């Protein structure tokens, strides 16, 4: 059995993927805006959680290796938190890390 690896279409950077998928221009515009909002909201939430973790590390004058041991993650993961690399984390992972240091997260809607 052979696997077909031929590239038949490439969407250019910045293009509206929803248009490429065949949605009407109005619907594609709406879907793109909604998608970007959701992505931005998620990024901002991750940043807020990372800020809490980074502040805790700084307030306790911890080295990244010591923080990693307490948080039960690797030292490079702590570096990623401190450097706000939001794409490398899920919200769940950040919430778990905060829970491990006694900072439970509460969700408020609206």
C-alpha cells in the first residue's frame, strides 16, 4: 500500500481559510472573526495564568529548577511559563500547576 503525499492546494498565509473551504464571503468573514476572537481570548487567559505562576516564582525567589520540582514539571517548562510561551500550554496544564502551589483557579462567566 502506498500513501498519497501529493500537495494539491496550499492556502497562502493570511488568507481566509473559511473562504477556501467554500463558505460564502459573508459567512467566511463572520467565522474568521469569531475564530480570531476565540484564539485571542484563549491566549489572554493563558497569559493571565502564566502571570500568576511567574509572580509566585518571583515572590518566592525560586530558581527555575526549584520551581520545576515544586510544580512537577521540567525546568524548560518553567522557562516557557516565565517567557509567556502560551502556545506550548493548555489551559488545563496551567490550572494544574497553579493548583499544585495552592492557588486554585475559579472560573467566572460574563
